[in-house]
C-alpha cells in the first residue's frame, strides 16, 4: 500500500492509555491483510517492553459507531509477524485502544 497507509502510536503514561491509529488514505481501495509491526522502540514507547511476550492483548476501535473492529494478538506477535488487521475500507481511520485480556496486565 506504500503511501496510502499511515499509522502512529499514542501513550498517556499518567492514565496508562495506549492507542494505535491506522488510516487508509486510498480513496477507492480497501487495504487487505494489513500488518503493523511494533519494534523494540515502539514497545518501549508504549511501556510494554517488560511485559511477558505471551500476554494476550486486544485492540478495540474507539471510533466505530456500531460494531467496533477488534484484534486479539500475543505481544510477541506484534514484534514478530505484526498486528493483523483484515480490512481497512477506503478513507477510513481506526483508533485502536490496547487492552489486556487479563485485567491488570497493562497497569
């Protein structure tokens, strides 16, 4: 997809919220099987570097009006094969919040 896909991370250390924003800027094509890889620097920025790599995380789209997109992955997968997002429709932003499947894991 090259120049059509834009993504960035947000982290508020005070309230411990983490977000991955991903946008498909293509006016007509759905981006399929998108993978966002979080390298060591990204994991450190999100304060996830010291978390067990087998921790299961969930991303939930906070912009969705109806059925929010969710993606579940192991932290290790985020840095290996990447976080997989099946389809991003044309001109669509996703604002994905990181949550742990086990409460308290991301405190």
